[in-house]
């Protein structure tokens, strides 16, 4: 499983002393983009410059525990087939000390030549 490590940004901590829920998807996005580039060889900026637009269509996010100031987290990213051939699921978790704090599934597609598709680099990396 592809993993990146981040420390909680103090600017993301709310008045209760926990990370505001809107920042969890950002940590996951940073990891997803790194996964695309480092594991699949797809630089999203270059993809866009070449006319391919990668986009999230929807996501579900479940909070299990609250991230707090000072936490160091591991954010994972893996692929899963979607029931629609023109989509792919990115399955992600945020963990602290091997405990799941959040889990999500992001459904994505790529618009190329005006049509939704899943690039071969992504398709070929989906576990059987």
C-alpha cells in the first residue's frame, strides 16, 4: 500500500483542539497525487497540459477518531475497480500509530478527448 507521512498542521486545528474535518480530504488528496506521480508515473499538471483532466466525481469519508495537534499520520492510497469501466476508486486511510482515524473511497475518472476514461497506467495497477 502506498503511504505518505504528514504531521498535523497547527493551522488545521480548530477551537476544540482537533483537526477540522474539512482538512482530512486535503491530506488524502496530497497522498493521492503523490501516488499518481510516484507509483503510476502520472504527473497531473502534465496530464492537464496535454488535455487530460483527472477529476474526483464523489467520495465517502468515515471519521473514526480525531486527529490532534502534534499527531504524525500515515495516509495510504490504493486502487479498486469501480462498477463503471470509465471510473476507478481510490481507497484511502489516515492512521496514527497503526490506528485508523479516517477511511475514504474517492471515485475518479479522466476526461480525455471529451470522454470519461481510466488511463492505462491506472487500469493496469488495479489489483485483480
